C-alpha cells in the first residue's frame, strides 16, 4: 500500500512540475523589424494576413504610418531572409530594419554619431 501511495505521489509531483520544466526551455523565438513600402490599411492587411500563414510565424504587426512590419517567429522554422522574400512576393519592397542589423559598417558608425538607430 505504501508503494502505491509513493507512486501516486510521484506521478502527481511530475504532472505538476512538467509544465514549468517545459516553460524553461529556450523558445527559439525572435522578433525582427522589417521596413516595407506599405501605404495604406489594405497593404497592412495583405502583409499581416500573408505572413501569418507563413511557417514559423507567431505574430505579425504591420504599420503603414511607420512603414514597419514587426514579426515574431520561430528561428528553427524560418529566417529573416525568408520573411523579407515573402513580403517581396506580395509586391512590396522589403528589408530588415537597419536598427536590427549589426552596427559595424562605416555608415552605421556615422549613424550612431548622428543619433541613428545603431
């Protein structure tokens, strides 16, 4: 009887802690800002709907005012380049925002001195 109670208690303990252990794993999620030539709410809807269907995309927010598309995605399933190409296939010009890139070039260093994104 004691053994049975021990097994039940162990199973309950594992069942309670299992979600916490899963939550501690690295998620592999990344967020990127992509500049795109969006000009209206129609553009916003097209890009948000199109990217939402892309493999690995978790969340998409497009803003025609700032001409930025913010995408949260799973790095193991897609990449920044694939996301940019998807937006380009929808008919828009797109590139990863300079603020998201490494600030190692001369232009980027000059941008820092003038208050740019890097």
